[in-house]
């Protein structure tokens, strides 16, 4: 027990000593952010750091693709509803369907499905709107679960690197039969750096994830509101 306490004490002194030496080194010689990041990446064991980097790249690729898709899916629903209303009043269902064909976004697609079945009755059109709305929601949420996976995976990989780094530190102590700071410094540095990089990746991806989820919620709310307005228009048109 006493030996474990001694090891933990040395680890704590090494941690604070590493911070102080880092600040002293930065004061003596300023490095660019790219150089500092590259150095820390190499020091943190490229094997684990590379896996964390892959998680970041894949997560960012999914996030950027979703953001582009969601921005393209965003439409002015009030303008679309007004256009469909005018088309129904002037040219009937076919004119309204033409307006939907010339409009982009999931709301226009839902409107088209409802208008395509309005001849079967308003109830059939409403069922088509609800069913196709579920399909569009699935398209909006596509690959978002993978993004949440990378958010959870990045810190886990960092913590795994931490555990392996501490195991390496204890192995070095066992081989050298010494608990001097120089023996455990390498393992502790790997442990700390992998954890830091894993948390940074998770934080970056979490920001994108929250933005994507809020964007999806906004589009879904617009879809639901527009669908209700379409059914009201169809009821008025059928009278």
C-alpha cells in the first residue's frame, strides 16, 4: 500500500512538473500551433492518436455532409403553402403538383404525395402525407447515429490510451526496479495526451451534432406545420 502511494505521489509530481516544463519551454521558444500539435501527436503514441484522428475525420465528414443536406432541405414553407394555395385556386391539382415538382426540399415532396392522392379523398391524401413524412424524417436523420458513435468512441479511445500508458509506466518500473520520475515519465505523458486529444475530438463533434439535431428539429416542425396547412387547403378545395 505504501509503495502504491509513493508511485501515485511521483505521478502527481510528474504531472505538475510536465506542465511547468511545458510553460517554461514555450516561454523560451515559441512554436506555431501546427508544430506544437504535431509534436504532441507524435509524443502521444501515433498508434492510438491515429485512431482518434480517423474518428475525427470521419465524424467531420458526416457532419459536413449532413449540414449541406439539411441546408438544401430548408425551404420557405409559408411561401410554398401560398404558392400551392394559389395554384389550387387557379389551375387545380395538376397546377399545384407542378409547383411542388419545381420546388426543392422535403416539404415539397410531401405536398406532392398528398396532392397525388387527393382524387381518392382527403383521408387518403392525409395518410400519404403522414407516411411520406416519416420517410423524409428518416432521410433527414440519416448517418446521425454514426456521428453520435464517433462522439462516444473518441474519449473511449483516449481513456484506453490512458490505461495502456499507465500500464507501460508500471512495466518500466518493474523492469528498472526503480520508481524514479524518469522511468515513468514516458508512460504518463502518453496517458495524458491520448485523453486530451480524445476529449477534444468529442467536444468538436458534439458541437456539430447539436447543431445538426437542432436543424433537423426545425425542419421537422416546419414539415408538420406545413402538412396541417396542406390538409386544410385540400379540405377547402374539395368543398
